[in-house]
C-alpha cells in the first residue's frame, strides 16, 4: 500500500519523484540542520533553566501575570505558525513558478520557498517557547514549562522530511499547471 500525497490537488506533468528529490537534496539537508539547531537551542535552554530553578516548577501555585502572558502568547503563536508562513510565502511561490522558465529552476526556487516557510514556522514557535522558559525562571509555574514543551513538540512535528518536501513541491508544481 503506497502513501498518497495529502497536498496533491490534481494530476501534473511534473518530473518524477527521483528528479525532484535529487534537485532538492541540499535544500532538505540545510532545512533539517536549521530545524534541529532551533529545537536543540530550546532543549539546551530548558536544561539550563531547570538547573537554575533546581527543578522547582511549583513556585507559584497560581499563575502569575508573566505566566499568563507567556501562555497566551504561546497559544497565539500556535495559531500563527499555521497561518503566517503561508501568507508570507504566497507571493514567493508565484514568483518561483512564473519568473523562471525551466522546470528544474522552478523546483530549485520552490525548495528555497519551502525552507523560508519552514524557518518562519519554527521561529514563531521557538520565540514563544523561549518566552515561556524565561517566565519559568521568574515565576516557576508548571504552566510555563508545559507551554514550552508543547511548543517544542510542535517544532519537532514540523521537522522537514524528504516526503514532506517532495509532496509540498509536487503540490505547488501541480497548482502552477
């Protein structure tokens, strides 16, 4: 049983998967390195925070103002990470497909757009996670660590894979036809 592309909107006369994968191998590698670095930054900072506060995450029984703000900001970034990157790269996708004439050049440009979209997505989550961890240092409330962990898990879920990149590029190429 083969997987079907959830991004697929219709049939296309694009290059086969192997051509796309070969052209975007470097894009995928760079995207994975960036994603892993951002996730590791959060995990290292979480470790430092837990050492600083000596594991005491029950410092305040009721969430303080800073924890409430950080949790609200985290919730806002969870919504924004699904909406803003698409809005930001929408014009980039159109230019990537229309400004170049060859299919190979379109694939290369779409790979760059994918990476830009990924960085924006993960950066939104990372900023909110860092804010939650700083809040954890100040108020030592379990809600702050919970939000930081949730945001980190969302970052991990967005980690780029060959299949995600392939399906996304195929979808954008099919929409261009």
